[in-house]
C-alpha cells in the first residue's frame, strides 16, 4: 500500500519583550543562573501576576500577519503538571479562547504553492531549565534548576495537519520564522531555542481522508533536525504499517547524534492537564481600534515584498523568494539597490559570493563585512565597464578583507578593465601568432577552439581585458 504523510507543527516562538509575561523580570539570554527571578515567576505563595501589554500586542500582530481572526475576548488558563522546572506546578497558557485563530500562510515548494492553515496562536509562559552536572539527567550526580527562563513569553503557533512532507514542513517553519522576524516580535535564534517545534507525524493510505495515529516529537530547534526527524519517522511508521502493526500514539524524542527517534512516553491528552481558567488574571478584551492600530503598524510582509521585487526589478520568483526569506537580507538588497546598483546583479551577488562568504564565516548578513553601500558601488563599477565580472570577484574578496572602497581597491591593485582596442589588439595578435594549432582548428571549422585563444588573452592581461572585446577581435581577425 502507498502511504501519505500528514504533519502538523506546534511552533513555540519566544517573544523579544524586555520583561517577562507576568512580572517585571528581565528576559535576556545567558545571565547567571537564577538572577532574573522574583516571587511571581518563582510562583511563591501570595504573589500576583499581571499581563505584560507588549506580549498581547506581539501576539495580535503575529495573528494579523498570519491572516488569523483575533479573539476580542480571550483569557488565560492553567495547564497543570508537575516538573521541577515549573515552580507553580501549572503553566499559565490559553485553552479554549486563544488570542488568535483560523489563520493561514502560503508556502512554496518546488514552484508549487500550498496554503497551510493555522488552527490558533496562543500566549503562554516558558518553563525554567534543568542544568545537569553530566550530559544527561541519567548520568548526572546533581541537577540544578535555572528559573531565568521561567515566565519568558512564548507564542504557540499551531498548524492544522496540512503538511505532507518534510520539505513542506521546513518551508512552513521558514515562513513562520520570516514573518516573526519581519514583524519584529522575536529574535528567532533557533540555536538559542527562540524558535522550536513540536512535530506531529502520521501516515494514511493515499486517497484516505481519515487521519492516522500520530507520534509527536518535542522541541526540535533546527531546520535540519526538523527534516531529518520527519523523514526518519515517516520511514519508521511505514515499516510498522507494512509489517501489519499499528503506530502507537506517543511522544518521541529526536536524537540528532544518532539520527533516530526514541519512544519517551505515551501521549498525554488535554484532560490529563486539568485545564482551568486562570483566576489571578483578568480576561483580555481587545477593541476594534486597537486591532486596526496594530494592523497599520505591520511592515511589508515577506510575500508582499517578494511580489514587489518580482514586479519592480524583474527578479525571478525564486530569487525574490530567497532574498525576502529574511528581513535582514531583504533590507540589505534594498540598500544595495538604493545606491543605484542594478537589481539583478545585486541579487546575483547577494545570493552568490556574499552568501558563500557569510556561510563560511557563519555570519548573519546584518554583520556582513562587505556593507550594502560598498557592494552597490562595486556593482556599479561592473555596470560601467570599469571592471569585468571576473575581476569583480577579486575586488569582492579584497572588500571582504579590508574596509576600502571598491574604487580604491581597483586603483591600488591596477584592476581596471582594459577596454582600449589597440591595447587588446596587440595581445590578440601575439596570441594568434603563438597558437597556430588552435588557430588552424578554428579555421578548420572547430569554432570551440576560440575558447582557448580567449583564455590566453585573458591570462596575458591578468583577466583585465574586456571579454566581449576579446571575443569580437579574435573572431574578426580569424575570419
Ligand atoms: P496536542 O498535541 O497538544 O495534543 P492537538 O491535538 O491540537 O494538540 O494537535 C497538535 C498538532 O498535531 C496540530 O499541529 C495538529 O495539526 C497535529 N495533528 C493532530 N492530529 C494529527 C495527525 N493525525 N497527524 C498529524 N498531525 C496531527
Ligand atoms: Zn519575575
Ligand atoms: Mg502537541
């Protein structure tokens, strides 16, 4: 039998508010253990929470940016469970009246567009962190609890089970990440756990409308982990079903080192949590005016920006998609173009040499040693014919290593393109005289032989001759 994968994601997104969701403690990452704590986030008896207004604002903006309806009457609920990183023994979350519901985002995989529905977005508090003396809880003599993260605001963004492959899941999570970055509500640093997903996977026979039994993998915090975990789980479940077995509904962990998922516990159900309304917090009532105000404050979102780059600059949909996949990259592109540089060349350089260098140096584009202004100036030198694209690669490498302007680099290193016909002609004549074999082949009908001659001219001029002129001159002289 052929099976189809069905995937739904619950994405946890840490908000970049200065203070926690229900108290005034700082949210910053990397502070000494238990320095960002107070009676409220430690859950001491008698302490009273109050809602951080920025959290509500960010949540509503996230909902508007993902086409959700906003629940103008929303409330908090207690989700009860016991774990040492949860000092109150309940997590303040939202249950039946989440702040946002019924949204969607569009994704693109291999040129095919699909709409993924969002069930809901709700606000909740993060838990603390266990710090083990060993590598895992099992091989540790002691474990500390760090409550700095307790009460850091989270959005939980829940999708419908609309995803059908690991590639779609990745595209969806990338889109959510891009949107949260664009609207500036989260740092979305996956390596710091700002963005992590619980991934639900099931299989069903192709053509069936019914959902199969799912497994859930918790806290996946990289795109690679997401793809690998889903692919592994699809394979594992396929084998179970093909052997005539049943998939067990359970929570599994993804072990990136071993590349496998492991059974952790049987899946809990909502009633296990004994949800109840949070009595210490008033409901959140949002007026039409507030919603409209937040809507007006939203920036241009990734899809709109992509469409604009296609329309205004004639970029391909693929290129525009890559450039707009992060706000920082889109802004960098706009800044390059604002210098007067050609947009298509700008896109090529950003996705080519710049991306390669940034990748190797593990740098974000916002920290690029080659600033948008300098790249813009360099691209203009190409457009004006001062340097060839090939020489530009050298100039770019120099710019990467030093803060000089491209004009200065070109001048200092003598990289100006040779466009003087007589200068090139001299070299062309020499090359023709010194390469009788290639000349003969060319004249004998082997047109490709001209490549070797062009190469010789470029070599003799250290790559500085204008390649079009070299081609034309050679073709003319060999007629
Ligand atoms: P929880 O996991 O907290 O019990 P839900 O039952 O609402 O919450 O489901 C959470 C996620 O699991 C959603 O993203 C949903 O789309 C997805 N999901 C639900 N059923 C299935 C299924 N049979 N196969 C794959 N994903 C599913
Ligand atoms: Zn606190
Ligand atoms: Mg779940």
